């Protein structure tokens, strides 16, 4: 499958990251080229000149790294006579390829259905005119039958997802009943969340340079000096996460809303504007999933890759307005992990979570 990638100008500073997303599914050899385009509200998203250019190129699928309206997507597919996916569909495909659990897969399938149903509806209008062949995989069915089939599938998946959610709820409640505080690791994809989780727990969960290595939150009990807590690894954030994905998928991040402490892992080896951008948008996502007002520790990770003359720490401290909760670390080299743990201990002790106090509290409450 040869693909061609179109990147909107708004992402021109992040071309490598946008291409990295594509490369999680397609090898360098499959990607025949890419171009940066101005995004304007056109009928088929691209200008007719651009479409003519693309028609001459040899590839099977066009990947547009922007969010397209259903009509734009369908129009573009008609015009260039090839399959088209937009950034949302691509992210959903990446998620599906990495889903580590039945529940993750279900959530992704549901999000995908929610996104594709309007597309299929749009396609029905054209399919009647015989202009779309096999777009979105509908070839063998005809779009109307395909639509009904998808609707049924959606209902079935929804029931299954609900059952699994109930099971997870029970597990989470059982964990909470232990009375241990929850420390949740969040951050952009590839920031090193799982590497930090591994460094603290001595486990070896999969880590990797490609986005979305982790799709199922993992929890583990940690004992450090006089504190014990549950450490949770989570799904990474990504720039412009479409609402469907936040809604359907980050729902598995309910953990975050119940956290006692949040560790926000940031890849400090990125350019400073990216670092600050990720801190700002990360806070916004946390707010959206109901985690505002919780204490946050910022782990500036990968400092082994940062030259000492780069003022990333200073800039972050200036941005956040306090130096207490910003800790430069390297998870793979094991630098400052103890400093971070001390900070975790301090924050938990402020909330009365030292083991001693736990015990005292229990005796007191029994009296
Ligand atoms: N140089 C360097 N690389 C690191 C460090 N921490 C993590 N990495 C690398 O960064 C990449 C991403 O690490 P992960 O721990 O998988 O990142 P993640 O945030 O869990 O990513 P997702 O699960 O995909 O969202 C891997 O290739 C790691 O080896 C670090 O301190 N220094
Ligand atoms: Mg991970």
C-alpha cells in the first residue's frame, strides 16, 4: 500500500511528529511523498490545482493530516479516485493497531464507528450515482446495507463495552478500598511515561519510539520509604485529539480524575516551544477529563539528550511560575528518579498519606 501524505500548514513546525504518526502504520518505503498545504474550507479540502497534481502521482491512499468534514472527505475521494483517510481516521487506525486489551479495542471500534457513520451516510448520496467504489471498505455490501450493518455493530459493541467498564469499575474500587493514594503518570505520547513507570517499579512494560505504545492503563503498587502508593501508567496525549477520541477513549482515563497526585512527563529534548505547548495543552486535557486542581509534578524527561546550555528548565519554571514541582530526569539513565520520588513522598505526606499517619488514622477511626 503506497500512501501520500498531505500536511496542513498549521502543523509545519511539527512535520516530523505528524510523519511519525503515519510511520506507525506505514514504512518509509510505503510513503511516496508528502506536501504541506494551506488549509482552507474548500469543497474537496484541496485546491483543484493540487488535486490535478496528485492525480498524476502513483499511490493508493491519500492521508490528510487534518480533520475533514464528511462531505470534504467524500468529495476528495471522488476527485482523486483513491482512498482518503484524515487525521482522525489515521489516529484511530494507529490506536486499533496498538490496542492491548479487548476494552481498548472496543473503545476504538466505537469511536471509529461514530466517526465513519456520517461518512457512510454522505457516501450513500454519491454511491447512488455510482461514483464511489469501495470507499471505506463498503465495496462488497453497497452503502445502505453497510450503514445498517454498522449501526447494528455499534449497538453490540456498546453493550460489550459497558460490561467491561463495570468489571473495571469493580477492580478500581477494590484498589481504592486498599486506602492507598493514586499517583498517575500522564503526558504526551513518547514522552517516556512507561519508561518512568518501569524505572520506579522495576517492571519492564513495553516502551518504544513510536506513538501510542501504551493504550491500556497499568497500575502497580509502589513502596518508597514510608509511603505506599498505586502508580498508574496511561495513554499518551496527542496534539489536537479529536473530541470523539477524548470522549470514547480517554474515558479509560477515569483514573486520572480520581488521582491524588499527577506526574506530567514532558520530553524536554524537544524544542522549547514544543515543551511549553505540551505543558499548556496537557493542562487543558487534564481539565477536560476532570483533573483540574490536583497537585502536579512536572518530570522534564530525557535530560540526557539536552545540552546544558539549553534553558529548558528555566523556561518551564518561568512558565509554571514555581520551581518546586519541576524536576529534570532521565528515565532510561536513571537520573533524578529519587529526587522525583522524594517529591512524590512530600506531596503525599501533605495529604496525610505517610504510612504512619495512615495507621494512626485507622486506629483513631476505630475508637
Ligand atoms: N534518551 C532518552 N530516551 C528516553 C528516556 N525516557 C524514554 N526514552 C525513550 O523515549 C521513547 C518513548 O518512551 P516510552 O516510555 O515508550 O514513552 P510513553 O510516554 O510511554 O509513550 P506512549 O506509551 O507511546 O504514549 C522510547 O524509545 C524510550 O526509550 C530518557 O530519559 N532518555
Ligand atoms: Mg507508554
